[in-house]
C-alpha cells in the first residue's frame, strides 16, 4: 500500500519545519534565565533557516518555557521587546 501524495508532502513539510527549528535551537540556550531581544532572535532564526519568523516559532518557544516580554530591557534610551529564558550562543 502506497502513501497518498498529499500525506507524503505534508510529512515532508513537517520534517523540514522541524529540522529548521532544530537548527535554530542549536544556536540557543534555553532555560538559562537569560534574555534576548526579539530582533536578535528573529534575525538569527531567519539567517539559519532562510524562513520568516512566524507565529509558529513564537508558539514553539513558548512551549519550551520562553516568555516574550514587552519593554523588558533598556538599551540606551529605548526599551526593546525580547524573550526571557533564552540566550544565543
């Protein structure tokens, strides 16, 4: 019995997405009580995967215990958005 094309394509898409997220997470340290700006995380994700940051990435990070924080850090004169419990290596 062969797998239908739609199932095969969906499975390949899922594996590709998971592989890309794994490559991104390899550049991060999760759960270290650190903080990283959303801009730096987004740039790193897009550089590593070649894909745009989407809601799916946000949900996956939240599932790993990372939390978005609006205005969490002050850099010079401005507050920036960032994430807790994640740092870049």
